C-alpha cells in the first residue's frame, strides 16, 4: 500500500484529489494538510511514502515544504501538484528535490501514475512539463551543458553509467533490477552513488544529466 500525504489549502481540492487516489486500491491517503508547516509536521508524524504538495499554500509554500520534507524524511518522495505551469515553478520544484510535477488540469490518470512512479523510485513529470523540460535541454546552452554532463558522467563506472541510462529512460528501481538481473537493494546503492558523484539532488536531475550527456534520447527520457 502506498501511503500518501495530501497538502492543499483548498478543502475542495483535497476532497477531489483524495477521491481520485481512493479509486486505486493500492493507494491510501494517510494524512492531509492545509498549509506547508502542517504538511511537514504530518510528514514527521505519518511517515508517508509520497507527499503530494500544492505549490501555493499559506505560512510555508509547497516549494519550501518540499525542501523541508527532503531534509526531515528523505525517504518520502515529493510530488508537486499545481495549477501553475510557469517555468520558474518547475525549475524551483526540481531544484528542491521533487521527484514529480503534476498539473491539476491534467488527466486524473496522470495523478495515479505519478504517485505510483515516485513511490517505486522513479521520477514523473506530466506531459506538458516534460515537453518544457526537453525544450529547455534543446536550447542555446545545450553544448556547454552537454560538455559538463559528459565530464561528470566520465567519473562513473561502466555499470553506474548503465544504471544512469535506465534512470534516464524513466525506469523504477524494481524495473532496473529486473533488467540487469540484480536485487533491488543493489540498484538503490548504485543510484545513491550516482547522485552523489554527479552532485545532483534527485532522479529527475540525474535523468537530465543522462540526456545532456547523450546516454538517452529525448524520446526515451
């Protein structure tokens, strides 16, 4: 069972999102919060697998709550849920260690898919957000970023690069373990080492580095 914290300052939104999640027998909303401070406190108390955070909340916004959640309980995957698709929010959310970014205007099936993906150790961006991220990677700074990414990835072993390519392709730890015929604990150890060596905060940033270095294509990522 995937345990979820749902944080949004609008009660009707919490009710609607909660109803969508309740339709999946493998997901349980174990706590709710109406502001960022309450969300972080519920992370401490309820120890959810996934924290689903609205970006704009009183007292402490979702981006700050994401950073605090990653500090107090790194095991909890963070997914940002918002009506706002502006670039600044996407960049900040990923920078604060979010593993997923979903738009409230998206298909309800994206919500289920996103929660399941991050709970399994993968990353998930709504299609609109993913298109923006790929467009950013294709911008004018691509060559300099690619050179930097290749230099960083050169420090990885062959096996670590193989794991990174699979992370970039969007596979979860369990999927990678099956692909490489190893136990999931071994994959987790590889991913942790990769994040440390690349000096990135989460799988999304690692996947971007894999794309920039040419380990995966835009279509695959």
